C-alpha cells in the first residue's frame, strides 16, 4: 500500500519544509538511482527505511514481492544489516529482527548445523541415523542423514543454500531422484533445527515408524 504522503531522504544538514511532504534527514550518504527521471534510494536502502515504518506482516510481503520481481536479492538485505554506516538507522534493527525471524540470518556453518542436528537425534531419543551417506548412480549424491534400510533421508539446509540457484537446483534433483526411488525425504532449515526442535523430532519419529511399517509389510 502506498504511503499517505511522499517521503524523501536528504542530507542531515539540510532542512526541508513542504506541505504534504515528509523529509527524513540522513547522516549517511544516500546513493541515488534514477527511475523515470526521478532520483530514488536503492531498493535495499528503501527496504531498510520501510522496516521501521510498517508491521512485520507488511514488511514480509514487501520483501517477498521485491524478491519475486527481482528488484533485489535477500543477500543484499543481509549485507545491509551488518554495514557500519547503517548502525544508527532504526530500520536496521527492525530489519535484522525480521530476517532472523524468517530464518534468513544467523545460520551456522554446515558442519555446526549438522552437529546440532546430530545432538537433536540424541536428545530426543531417536534411532541414530547414518551421516554423510553417499547414494545414487556413481555415488553422485550426499545425504546429510539417512536410514538406508528404511529409505528415509533427512536433509538440513543453512541459509547459504537459498542464496545459490545452482545449489537449489542440485538439491531438487537429489530430492526428486530419492522420491522416484521410493525414499521419504524430510528437509529442515537451520531455524527449525535451532528453534523448533521438538516438532522436528516428532516428524522424524513419525516418518521413521511409517517407513518401518512399510518395509515390514513389503517383507511379508
């Protein structure tokens, strides 16, 4: 939804007074881009400014539409959060909270994430799976965790997986190959492993029992 009045960003030492116009004074240099002959703030900077002005749901919708239209990449927003020149912006803190809540930032390294997942199995009393399972033609695919006898695979994704289209394509090919071969595939993000572990454990336990029953029926 369009704002009730236009908002412009100006250097901090300038004072703008105009009816029907809101001026925001900025201590940081504003890199302008031109759209239809009008100087505008860049997409990532605009999102930061909006983050302090809208609700969480409105912000999520704004980001989703911007990414879908290829106006910006999520990686650009994550980079803005850590920029020193943005530290005084109230929108930066709001942006950081929304990105964390959406599971965008804060992802541990793959090795740390897999270790965290391994602890989840042990903490919830789940049967210990095999890790780093190699599967497929010419041992092409690597599975994070698997119960090969049950054809059940569990994959965990750090945020970096979402930033690389080629990685996403590879993951999709692997998942589709597993499903065609009769496997059940469960996928979890780092946020789910870190903050929704009870649900993750319940789903894995349910899938384990279902796959075990299916294998037993096939054997009889």
